[in-house]
C-alpha cells in the first residue's frame, strides 16, 4: 500500500526488485561485522519463516522467488565475499519443506549454492515430508533449526504434568527428526526470564533455563527446566560427527508366552490388544478384580494374588497385592443402557470405590503416567 515497514510484509514478495541485490550485500556486511568481533558465522538461512507474516518483523517469500534470490544475488555474493559460509533454504515448518527444497534443488544454478534446508517443529512431526525432502537430494542436509514451547513458562510447581510433557514433546521431536535424516537440532531459546521474555512483541515462551535474578519466586536465580536435562542427554551422548546406524533384529525363537508370574506387584496397567495371554484373564473376588493364576506367585499373610488397584494418589491403575478391605481395589460394574457390543453383549462401566469415584478408562499417557 505504498508504505515501507519491517512489520508484516508485502505479498507475494517482501522486497522490491531493486532491493534484492543490496539485501544480499547486507548479508555479507553482517557476516563481516561479526567476524570483526571474533565470531565466525557457519551458515545463514535465506529467511526465517518465509511463509509467515505475523504481527512483528516479517518477510514473505515463495519457493520460486527464494530460489531466484539465491541464484541471482545471495549465492554469488557470498561465494565471492564469504567463501565457506553455507546457505540454508526454507527455515519454516516441516509440512511444506519438500516443496521448497524441490524449487531450490531443481534449479541447478541455485542448487550449487544451497547446502540444505532448515525446518521448524511447529507443524508437527511430518516424517513423510522429511523423507521426501531427503530423497530429492540425499547429498543436501536437513537441519532442525527451531523448536520452542510457547504460551509462557510452565514450572514444575504447580503443574508438574505440563512441565514434563513439554520436555517430552521436545525430546520426541529430536528423536523423530534424527530418525528421518536431520543432521542436527536447535532450540529457539536457551534462557528466558520468569515471564517467558523479554520479547518486544509479547511472544512469551519457555526455555531450558529460566533466569530469576531477584529470586522473585523464591527458588533461586536460575531454574533448570526438565527440557534442560532432556536436551543435555542428547548433547552429551550424541557429540558432533556421530553417525546413526541401522539395526535390525530377527530373533530365531518366538518370545515366551506371558504367564501370571509375569505380573509384578506395583506395575502400572496398560491397554493392549486382546490376545488371550494369561495376564489378560481376571476373576472377581467380592468386588475386586484379580489376575487369574497369581495366588501362588503372590501370597502372604496380608494379601493373596494380584488385583487391580486404583491408586488414590494418582490417576494410574496398578497391579497390586490383593487386600480385601482396600477401597482402591473394590470395583462395581454399572450397565450402560442401550449400548451393546457387536455380538449383542451388554456394555458396562467399571467404577472404583474410591473418593472421588473413577472409571477405568483407556487414555494416552503423558509425562505423569510414564
């Protein structure tokens, strides 16, 4: 609309044609400035999130004009003035990475300058997109360049479940990316304050380390989040230069059948496909549900056998020694009206005798249930 601004972006390209050359030159000047301070730049991406024009500094590109910019401007400038500095394409969510990689790699003049593509985690795991991208040019790398849990900081107290779940989500992304051709993985924020900032656009997020210089929360000036330890584990045991090896396992003997003796006191219960094994057979004992055949395996002066136990202190269902007077082990079957199985059998809820009453429910476990 005739206005020049760093906020939002023109469509379909944020830059005017006469600005493309100077913009490529600015990359080189920026690299020089850092080198004067002893900081060597390994690589640059063409644009952070080139498809997002959000409420802060943005610059929209298409896959094709991104390739043209590398071919005609950025590639030649950096090859001439900054030899050895790599150019990385895309740098946005995984779902569109193959489209952008194809535009960069199918133009031979652009492809010669591009070392690979970068991806962000915000659109989901998208393993098929990573596999497709690798197949386009196996000699080009994929780098996971940004991931972060946003919506402020979650502390262990009072929300341990979300605290762990956020770290597990990041760990899952690392594992899946490495399994699907990524050569590395980078967090967005290493350290933030207790609000998830500072951030000039109020885009508050979480980080591995939370700084609290005045100790406003009373937990010290630095808080190491669960993600700090998750990512520290990867960093310690997968040093630069590590190679992932493929392993296949073809046992000659079938696994032994599961028996009642495999049910251990204190185990968490899981939902699994019905295959008739001994650990899936139950019998009722005065309102308790006991695993058939566990009387001999677990019998003492206090309890006989293994029963389902609705632990009152958590939402997990355990296998636990049977105690006749324990409300955690007493269940009732409540018929669900007007619902039957495909074979016409009645359907019932299994309700605990705890306070509050709970129903046995098939759920996908998160951090608190692992």
